[in-house]
DNA sequence: TAATATTACCTTTTT
DNA sequence: GGTAATATTA
């Protein structure tokens, strides 16, 4: 034997897994049994730590791949983690469960639904479906939807579930009239959901907790199955998720959680920061590792982020640092209104992409509210900057897509009352509200499934002969489709559904552009189904579920997040919430104004610290360049008003900032009028009232930012105004700029 | 029942 | 400004 120090076969591989890690990262990766908390600052390489740790556990033989359950919050994050783990450990990664809380729960429940009184083929209701159910329950209980909005009641129910209170618990401690109403609706909602064999997103978590609490054998089985638990974004967990982890972790407590309390921005969705703040208390003997070295941003950007977040009181102390150098200052630009802001952003993007060689897919614009994207989009179109918008109305929330999915849901689960109400008169087949609600009350009184009732409409009291006929025809079509549901692929089935039900025909009959778009969306959905069919065939595992059931389960937990592309040459627009977990070379945070960001409502409700964390998230997305902009005047829901610059702007130390106060160059006004605007940022104190109200002379002349139309060059925008009534116009048709004599050119303001 | 006028209302939303 | 849920009428 030549080797004096025998090296085990995997030693090399193991060494490679910890190579290139900094000391705390390495400590986290090499941690053995027992609870581990990793406080991971923004950009500190947490995904790297998580994936290496998984690989390390497998490589050292501490864990068998099938014993690993790694949980994320988004499908996208799960996908990324799966890929990266596979790169490290190879094909055995397929034995691990790497998925979202909700997917994991759905899968566990699918196998055990009957023990909780649900059908195996239970349907997952998204928020919109669940809201419809809440509305129906309110109607049944004769709750006035004007007095209490369905939304607020839904939110109250969801909140209760996330605290693991069922309707009985809730009823026991209600103390106001509103809560009393909620508790009644909640109780009916629970009943109707079980009858429809449907679960909303909260149910997926809560019912899994129920399953583990009620059935020790099930709990112990899964405790043994998943000996190693790893959770990403732990700061976003709620009580139900916490309880779930506690139950799964069992005695062994091989639980690794990674998160950053400073990035907790989902309290309105019942996420509870205390979960991460009290982890060491909840899981005794936990090792704590802090990752503070940032590999993403410049020193200037990090200092800005640190300075902003320092204004919060409750947090785990940490200080992000980097050895990457200072970089450029943060640009803070104050503009006249949201249009000027949009033009500034568009202009800067052109400059970054054109002159500084930034790639478009490395540029993003963040805003507080989705509604803010509209003005920006208009401007980007005019500047011919290609972009994509993340969020807003999502593909899977479009009416036609939901209709199509509802048809499939009803085929898979004949008790699904909400899907029934969605499709019964869409397309129009002369079945109105009356008929619909009579059928539903009949199902509620007899306890039958909607499918059975609609198949025999003659037994429903109060239905006229025309209604009976229409419903019978509908039921016959559905019955025909159900016969096919068994054999056909999902794509084929979906296509039959859309043809046989007359859905395509009615869209075609509309002959509008909108209808055409809907057809395209439906074609895309068929495409998604086709892809699913192919993948399923490839995997070829033995499965108990039908393809249809599986497809529906998957698609319900799908979101637009999965559609974020970075391969194409597009800049990205999204809300600050959507930005978490992403990074861009250059980032713009627009609408940094009191009332917008921080949002007025958050200020009222005292959620300032969360708003500040949102600012922290936004700032830390930027790798090299950060812009923060605000508008003095902004139209918000119809009316225009004046705003103060956001306090978050003032919280960024002056020495890190390059102020750009874009005063309006009016040209004819004689003196410069930019003094007040610049002063707005100079001092730290309160802005004076005089700074807020900008006395503007009416639009007798052209001003920078005006949209104009030229008789021969077409639409354009004034980019500057020079002495002697010369205006510089950038025309959409040409891309370049042109100097014109304002008094003589055939130039008009656009309306 | 369905198409059209009118009015109320507005954050964020991984699943 | 724009949606979405009501009220109104054909």
C-alpha cells in the first residue's frame, strides 16, 4: 500500500464542494446533524450554500438523496435549485424532493387525501376561485357585500388559517360584529370546500398539518422519509409552515433554514418574521451562521442599503461588506412628473445600453405598484426600448385560460362547484344566474355532486323548461367529454373541450382583436398541455394519478414568475415585491415619493419598517448602477397631486449620491427656476411647504418632456428647450434628435 | 337574459 | 385612468 494516508473514494469530491467558499459559508455547508440557521444577507451566496450543503450531505454519506426535502417559495427557485444540485451530484438529484411548500403539500395530500375526507382527485382553488366561494357563502348567509367586502372576509379567513385556527377556533374568540360574520362565513366555507373536494392555497398547508397532527403513523412515516430538511427564504414562512416544519423535523431536528429578516416583505400574506428571529429559541442548540460578505453589489450600493435598513429597530444585526470596490454613486433624480420620470428612465437606459454597453436583460425598473408600469411602458414604446413586464395580469389569471382550466377541473372532479359556475354559461348558452343558483342550492340541500344534479335538471325545483333543455344539452356535451378524458392526452382533451363546448366558435364569432388574443392564449395553453404530455411520457414512471389530475395539480401552482426570461434582449419591469431574489447590473427604483413608496396605506397602518425592508430589497438588487427617481407631481387614480420625496431617499447618505434635480427648462421665463428643486434634496430637514408647490405658468409654450406632433416627422418628445425659441425634439420615427424653431415649425402639442 | 350605461374603488401577492 | 361590479334598458 503506497498511500500512507488512505483517502476515501469521495474525498476529492467532498473537497471540491467546499472549495471557494468563505469561512462562514463553509461552516454552514459542513454543519452536521441538528438545527442550523443561516442568516444570509442579500447577495451573500445563500443558494450556493444551500446547494453545496445538499451535495455535501450526500457526498459524505450522511444523507441518502431520497431523504432530502428542500423547500423554496417559488417554482422558479425550486427549478434553479434542482438544476444546481444536479450539477453537483448528478442524476441522483431526482430522488430528492426539491419543491415549493405548496407543491410538496399537494403531493403529500394527494396520497393521503381520503384520510381527511377529501377525494384523491381534489381540486386546488386559486385565490380567485376561493373568492368566488367566499362570495357564494356570503350570499347564502345573506351577508351584505357592501357592508363587508368579500375580499376582506377572504383575507380574514386566510389569516385565521395561517394562524392554524379553524372556524371553531375562530368562532370561540371572535369579538366584533365583523368577526362574528366572518366566523359564520368561514364555517360554511369550510363545509362547502370539503363538499366540492377543493382546497385553497392555505388549505394545502393547513390540511397537511392536520394530517400530521391527527395521524401519528403518517407523521412518523414522513419523518423517517425526510430526515433532512432545508428551507429557503425562511423569513417568509407563516405559522402553518413553521408548524409543518416542526412536525416533520421530529426528534432529529435536521433542519436547515436560510433567510434574511431584512428581506421580510410578505407580512400582509401572514409571513411572520418572528419565525426567523426566534429560531434559536424554537430549535434548541441551533448553530447560527451569518453570511455578510456580499458578492453582488458595489460598496456604494451596499453602504446605501445598510444606511437605509439601519433606520429599522427590530432586526438581526448584520453589516454587508464587499471587497469589490466603490463603484459609481447612486443617482437620485427628481423629475417634474411621472412622464418626465419615465422619459428620464428611458433616456438613461438608452445611454447605458448604447454608450456603456450594458446588456438590456441586465437592466430592470422596479416600482411599488403595478399601476406605475403603464406610463413607463408608453414611454419605452416611444423610445423603442424593448421590455417585458412581470406581474400584473397573469396568463393563468386570464378569463379564457381560467375557463379552460375550469372545464378540465369539472371533468376531473365532478363535485367542483366553483368550476361549474365558471363554465355553465361561458360561452353563453342561455343559462342565467337564476338557473345556476337553483342548481347549486339543490346540490347543497341534497348533498349530491353538481355533476349529478346538472345531469338530471328536471329534478331541480323551479327550473323552467327552457332552462332544463339548455342544461341537459350542456350536461350531454360534458358527459361526452368525460368519456374521452380517460384515453386522450391532456392536449387532445383540452382541444376537444374547447371545440365541443362551442368555446372556440363563440370567440371566432366575435371577430374582434381581443377575441383573437384570447384564442392565442388558449392555443398557448394547449401547447403547455402538449409539453406536459411529452414530459410525462419521457419520465414514464408508474403513477396512480391520471394525467389530467396531475396536469391540473401542476398548473394550479404555476405562476408567471416562471416566465421571467433573461435570454432575450429585453429590459424588465416589475414590482419591488417581484424583484426579491433577482439581480441586475443596473436597477431603477421609480416613484420614490411619500405616499407612493412608502405607500400611504403602509404609513397609516404603521408598516413602515416593512416598507423600508422593501426599499432594502430594491437597493440590493443592483450590482453596479442604482437609480432612484421621484416625481414632484403625479397623477394617482385620476387626480394629480404633489408629493414629497421619499424618506428613503433622505436615508441614503449624501456622500453616496449624485443628485440630479431636473428643473423644468421653460426657456421663456428669464431666470432659472431650479433652485427650489435642488434644495429639496440638499438638507436633511423637513421640506418646506414652498418647495412642494411649484407655481407653473400654463402651457403657452413647449416645455421639456412635452409630447408633440410634427406635420412631417410625426410623433416626438421635446428633449430640451434652448434660447431663441429653439426646441430639440426626438422623433419616434427617426430615433435621433432634431433642432426646430418653435415659432415656425409645423409642431403641435400632442393631446 | 344580455348588452350597455354608470358608479365605486383603488398596495404589495412567492403559492 | 382604468377596472369591475352594479343598475338600467331593450
